[in-house]
C-alpha cells in the first residue's frame, strides 16, 4: 500500500538508501548501483487495528497447531492399527496412518505459517545494508550486534504481544510430543518377559544336538552339553526369541571340586546347568576348559568359573552366569526344578 494514502505524521522516518550507491556508471564503477528501493510502510505499521488482526491470525495458527498435536496423540491412542478408511482417489488406506499424517502435517504447517505471517506483517521489514567486515568481529561490532538483537526483539513485539508469544510457545512445546508418542510404537512393552524363560518345574532338559531328553548318564565328566527346554522346537515362530533366553550349557564336575555351596545343592551328582548367554552383551558361550572348569565367551573373552558359582574371573562381564536348579524325575531324566532365579543375559538388565 502506498505511503501517500496516510498522513505523513504516521509514517516511519525515511531511511537513507543511497549509502554506497553509484548513480552513474563510469570506468571505475561500470555498473550503476541504484541502492535500496524506498521503504513502503505496511498497513500494520500505521494501523494498530490491522496489527491486532495479524496478531490474532498468528495466534489462531499456533492454536490450531496445538489442537492438531493433541489430535495426533488422541488418534495414536484411540484408532486401532488394523482399521482402514476409503480416501478418494487414493483408495483404502490405514486410518491410523492417515490420521497421524494429517494431524502432524497440520501441526507443523500451522507453526510455519504462523511464523511467516508474523514476520511479514508484524516484524520490522526495513532493509539495512552493511559494509563487508573482517571475519573476526571487533568489540564495537559485537556491541552493535547485541544492540541490533535487542532492537529486533523489541520490534518483533514478543514481549509486548503476550497472546502471540504464549500461543507460539504452546505450539512449539506440544509438537515435540509427537516424537515421544512415535517412540512408543517401536514395539510392545517388554513387561517382565526378560526376567522369565521357558524353564519351569518339571521341564525336561533336551539335548540340542539329538533333540532327546537327557539322562545323568549322558553327561560325562569333562564334557560340555547344550540343552533347551522340553517343547521348544526349531520350527516354532518364537524359537529364536525363547532360545536366546533359555539356552543352557551342562557340565559334570566331581562334587568335591565344586566350591560354591548353592551350586552343589542345585546340581545333581555334580551335573550343573548354567545359562549359555554371556552377561556382558549376550553372546553364546561355547568354549570350555576341562581342567579348570572355566568357560570363555568368544566375543570379548569374559571368563567364568563353573566350579565356583560361574563367577566372573576375567573380562568385561558384570555378573556371574545364572544357574538353573535341576534334578531327576521318576523316569530318570534330568528336569528343571524352577526357572532361573535372576534374569539371564547382559548385565544392564539389573538383577532384582
């Protein structure tokens, strides 16, 4: 809008637009520089009612952003993942994905649109030209930048227009909540699944190689046998998940060589059963030294003494291997007498 339509006393002071300008080209300066065009005031600069309308528009956009963010969270919680809707001309699509996309897109768009409208209608639009300066700022320049910053904050109306400021802060505060909600969709909460395995009282110890239940006579002194719980088959869809917690290694030690009292009580005729999963980062343990009764994790060389409660004697593992209490049933097969009494696997799953 031209400045000639408003009284001169309402217009901002004229800006010097000829600094550094070359009106006529010559041999020294072959290109004429007309300088900055004359500044044309906006209606919001001279009419407070128009400024208030722009402020309400920006506040409305920020408010819509907040409502869209709340809608995103509500849709995530309430819409079933298997529900579909028909959207012309796309066809049938996931109702949850559609709702999440629309609400999140609207929330982000309204923040951007509000910021743009604020800058174009309420913030100062006077152009300023500065001469080039060295990379290292002088103290005077730093002082000028601080002054310009404070002046920009003042002219933006952030402190004076509380409605605009509060709705913008509300929108910017709520939008990050969408990422927190999406993190919840990484999968079902584990609950206490990591603290329990398929082992339970009466479960037979099944040889991983022969797929047959183990008898005490099948485990000889100095041998290392790997076992799994009865009923867990390799073709089961949850086999990898369960074997990662329930994998067992069985060794037979002379009872007189067992140093730990509880280990001896939980064994059967010197046959001890320990988790095969290293307590460092969960690698399967597979190396056994007969004379020392030490087992070694091949990943990071954590070493455990199976004759002394499987305590850590070397390496980064933070806990001893969990022991499974075993016995023999009426048919003469080795069986579990309970589940592990502590979680198996990496030490960051704190015991308790």
